[in-house]
């Protein structure tokens, strides 16, 4: 008797398994079509397709914006999306509000205020060179007596200086008195004229005519009051005609020579009112007037010299004193920020602008006039913006803002924060000092595919040492006119 065969049973079991599997697969397929699986919330939140797009643009013409994707009308490439969450991370920093509070940051608005062309400068008091008297001998003679004076003494007008014996004057007086005694009027008038021609002062001639007696010794007095700067006579000296006896400088008014920075040279004019404050007289203000603007510029201080005349009736303002001077011009409306908000560097000035969501951005500004605690801003800001008035240097240390400022300073002559640098590998097809034709790979940060195109060079020296066929690492920056090559680092020689 033959053993039973299992082959028909195995075959029937295999067919049954296949049918069950097909049925299960069909059921799953039918279930998925009726009830599709929901997407995971985490995937939806992180999907780049869900980012809000502001507009689309061509990296070679970033100023032109498009409201939908597609081919660029300028280049054979797809338009690149600009997302709402882009643009603030490169040239700004984010500070947590609690950290900002701990730093003691204070914000101030950019607003319009009345500001005048005020000049603040320092000056030095000098003598008034208009008020000088030179006492000279009108005729030769001898010094009989000298007042007890020395250079530096202050004398009043009419003060005695010296007594002189002038033989020529004595002879002219004697002749006049003799002719007057005779009664000849014509000859007396001629003798009187000779006294004047001899150099006798009118005061002395009147005394001789009134007294009828000869005055052989003549008193020399100070014609004005002031400081005796020199006294060049001593008793017994012999004098020649025209010899200087003394020099007197008046002190009723003084000059204040003020050094005005050349940047403010165009703001000064003669006739302006000026206020001077001296450390020697705290709390007092002396008002003067600009009487002259000297034509030259001090080559060492690069400053213009302005001359102010100050009254000095009590004689307290002495030559050699220094003073702080303020000259105010006409006030006009201007866009201003607190002076403490300005970060001044060697080449540019910055302010930290507060943006939404706790972000802070350094902005380069052009400064104008300064009055009291506010500074005029010519370019870089608009009215209503908020700037950091205190704590901006703490932002630097807390949030590593220095890297942002470094990127800003790398943009030559730019008034806005520097755009990021996009890099790719490339091969030079052609190059000169103005532009380069590059067969470049994809700029991933721009979503820009590889192609061959012409790029302008930011600086002619970028082309030095490079030639067609060289492999380079190229760095480009977006500008309003397109992509600009800022970097060309050689990575390999021509093939």
C-alpha cells in the first residue's frame, strides 16, 4: 500500500495564503482611499513649504519683485522666493526682553526738534591791538626826571611818565615871547607857527601864550589808560627826535581769539553775538561780538581763527586767560536723536535701531549739527524709529553684536547694514579689472543653480594674479544692481 501524498494539500494551502494576502492588501488600499492618514503636526510645522513667501526675485536683479514663481525674464533660471522670516538674522541680533531689562537698556524716538547752528569752541584772551599808544620824543633833548613806573604797570590817561628838557623848544618860546612883547602881531604869528613846526604840543603852546613865561622843561603824560608795556627812558638820557619813550596798550576792551574747527568754518560771520565763560569767574557770562575772521587756517590744529571783542571795563579779563565760547545761529527744524545714542568710530557713526520681536540692528548714519543733548541725523534714519539711547555697548558684550558690526564695516561706503556673502566654486572663463566671466556651481544660499555668467568686480585688485582657466572660490553680495563679486580666492591652477 502506497503512503498518502501531501503535494495536493500543500498546493491548496499555498493558494489559500495568497488569496488571504491579496484580500488584506485590497482592504488596506480601500481603507486608505476612504480615510487618508493625517499628516503629523511636527512635519507640518517644520515643512519649508509652509513658510510665508513675501515675493519672488532674480538674484541678478534683486530690485525687481514678482508675486508668483516662474522663470526669470532676465536669466534662464527659476525665480527665488523671499521668505518673511529672512533678512533679520545677518545684520541684526535678537535680545531676550528679560536680558534687555537686566542690561538697563533705554529707547528713545527719532524725532524732529529745533536745532541751531551752535558753535562751541575755546579761545585765548589777547590785547586789543587797535587800542595802542606810542609815546615818542618830537624833538631832541634830555631826560630830566622819570616816573616810578615799570613795564606791566597799569596807568591812567594823563598820568606822568617823564620830564624832558628840549633846548629847541626853549629857543622857539623865547623868540615868540620877545616878538609878542614888541607888539608885532605878524611876527608873533610867525613865531607861534615855528613852535608848532618844532613839534611842541598844542597844550604847551597854550600854556606859554597864557602865562607869558618860557617853559623849558616839558612833562610827558600817558595819552590813554592801560598797561605800560615798555618804558625806554631813564634820567640823564639824551633823546633823538622820534625816539620811543613808552608803549601803552589799552585794556578797556580785549580780544578773544577763538579756534573754530574747519568743519564749522562756514557757520561763522562777522557781527555775530558770542558768549564767553571763564573758569576764573564761575557762573558769569561775558557777551561780545565777532569783529573779524582771519583768512588763514592753522595747519597744526586745522582750525579757523575768529576774533571776538569783549568789554573789560573793570579790567578783570586779563590777556592769557582761556574761555569757553558759544555762538548760536538761527534755529531750524531737523531730525535728531539723543547724542548718547550715537556710537562714533574712526570712519563712521552708528546707532542701534530697535525692531520688532526684540531685534536690534546697527545702522550707519550721517551726522549734522549738535545742540545740547541732541544730534542731527542727515541720513540713515526716519522719524518715529526707536533707537537705543543707553546700554548699546552692553548689547555688544551680551549678544556678540561685534560680529554684526564687523559685517557692517566690511561694506564700503554703504549706509545700510552689509548684505550676506554667498559663496560657490567656479572656473574663470575671462577676467579683467572690471568684470569676470565665471562658470560657477550652485549658490545654495541663493537657491541659484550653476551656470556661466558675467559678474562685476567690487574692486579691480580682485583680478590680480588670476587668469582664464583658474579655479576659484567666489563670494558675491546682493546689491540693488545685482550680484557683485567681493571675493575671488584661487583654489587651483588652469587645466
